[in-house]
């Protein structure tokens, strides 16, 4: 499957050097992952037929965060990253 075969309605999609990049593109709504966008992601992943086409997928959001995470969140994320 190439970029030309998919025209997602709920996110942007591209492949760069074997990495698929999903960009949730509704920053005014804080880039929600809705039931519709989740279903579309499932269809996208099922449609990747070539095993070496995409080795990893990055999911990101458009726009800026607009606030800093709380101290508790930063500690939890750090602990999770360190194992």
C-alpha cells in the first residue's frame, strides 16, 4: 500500500524511510482519537500488505500543547520511561 491508496478523513498519513507517521489534525479539539479515527487507523494497518513497507508507526498531533504537564504526570512518565 502506498500513500496514494489511502485518503484518511480523520488524520494525516505519510511514510518516510519505513516509518509511518499518523498526525491527528484537529488541534482546536486537542486532537482527539475518536471511534471513527480509531476505525480508520485499524483499516489502515490492515491494509499494509508489504511486511517491510512500514517498520514502525509514530502517532502525533498537530498544533501545540498549550500547557505544561502537571508535576505528577511528569513523575509518572519518567518512572514509566525508566522502567
